[in-house]
C-alpha cells in the first residue's frame, strides 16, 4: 500500500472515530452573525433576523446529520438572511432618524412662527409706546421762563398765543370725545384766563408759561377722555392708512387725531370747486366712520378785517360735510386765525401756506 493511500485511510478512520470536520459555510455564518449591526437588527428587523436564525439552525442540523450539501445551502441562506436583516435594520434606523429630523424641523418651524408673532407684537407695542411717550411728554408741565428783553418778550407773546390756540383746539376735541370730560371745565377756564391776560391792553410779561400749562392741561383732559375707548389708536391707524391710500389727501396725525389740510378751499367766503369736491369726499369718509368726530378749523395767512369772514367759511365747510353724509352733531367748527402757523408768517413767500382749512377726524 502506498503512503498516500495509507494517509487517506487514516483520515477517514479519524473522521469516523472523532466526529465531523468543521464546515467553512457555517464559519462564515457565525462571522456574519457576530458582525456589527446584525445583533441590533433583531430589534429593528425581527422578521428578517428570525428567518436568518432559522436558516442557521437548519444548517447546523444538516451538518450534524452528515448532509453537508444541505448544510451549505442552509448556511448560504442564513448569510443572505442576516445581510437582509442588516439592510432592513439600517433602513428602519434611517426611517426613525428621518422622522426625528422631520419632527425637529416641524418643531423649529412652529418655534420660528411663534417668535415671528412675538416679534410682530413687540414691534407693535413699541410703536404704541412711542406714541404714548409723545403724548406723555406733551402733558408734562413745562419749565418756567425767566425774564427776557423786549424783542424776546414779543416773541413770547406770539408763542403764548399759539400755545393757547392749540390748547383751545385740543380741548375742543376733548369735548367732541366726551362733553362731560373730567377736568374740561377747569382747562377751559385756564384758557380763558390766559387769553384775558394776553389781551391787547395787557402790559405785563407774556403768559407763555401759563399758556403752555393750559395746553398740557387740555391734552391731559383729551387723553383721559379717550381712555374709555380701547380702540382709539387702532381706529386712527386704520383711517390714516385709508386716507393715505386714497393718494389725494396727504393726511397727518397729531394729538387731536387724523388731520387733512385743504388749501385753496375758498373763493372769498364761498367754497372753491376743488374745496367742495374734497369736502364732499371727506364727508363721505365721516359718514362711513361714525366712531370719529370732526373738527373743522379755519386758519388765516393774514389777519381778517372782521371775524365774520372766517365764521362764514367754517359754516360753508360744515354744510358741505353734512351734505355728504357727516353727522351734524359730530362736527365742531373752530377759528384759529393766524395763531397756528405752519410756515414763517413774516416771509411773504411762505406765508400763504398758513391759509388752510383743517378737517380733523377725532377718534371717540
């Protein structure tokens, strides 16, 4: 017997006596089973993992029974099933991560929207606070004025007349908001006292301090009268936007309300064609905004020879507004004369701008 044949016989005898030799396919299955991620797939892809485990068990049984062909096939199925379970686990993990990322994105969008809403509200609150600050500053009592030279004293008389005129107009608006406004009587008495002290026969110093206090007092009355209306600011903003959008009024806003200034509104004491048209439009605005009263103020560039001219002009404006739909009980005419200029009354080039008709929409 040759040595090769003897070795083969010896090997067969060893297998018969000592059990079966290891199968490489089973070793491959065990290596795949122990690799990173496969064990985790039992929780993320349990069906695929269970099929892999069953195929591995079939391979072990077939190998133990001596059927290495069946064991190898089962081991290959197990390897493929483990790979499938690993891929399914990765897909499931990616799906979970995508869902978590989407939730984070949605939460971020909601938070961003909340922050945007908060920012918008804060900006609106800041605007309202600025308006309140302007009003509060106007209500502060001014500091007293010291002695002055003759020229400065004359200027103080002009300033006092302007301040007391503004006070009268502001108190007039307070009366439109509430005829029984708290402090209105005292404020009007203060105006009368200043006007008496500022008369042509007055020889003492200008009552500029008293005039400033009377203006602050009227503004205080108007602010308190409006406290009953929580929507006064919002209504004013809305009307200001509407008039601005119309493109032909150029409205402005002051302590009284929304102001529309009309120029060249008269021919003598009668309304001009343009003045009649504009007042008709403003009368329609007043009719559609019943929560506003209307103050009609006639201003002059030069003093009128008689007070009747301005009175007739104011009456003509009131009639035009009422004819267009404004409520007569919500309109108050005022005569400011030359005491509330918007341009230098000494300069002949700019002085004509002081002649105007103001239609003031006063939120109630």
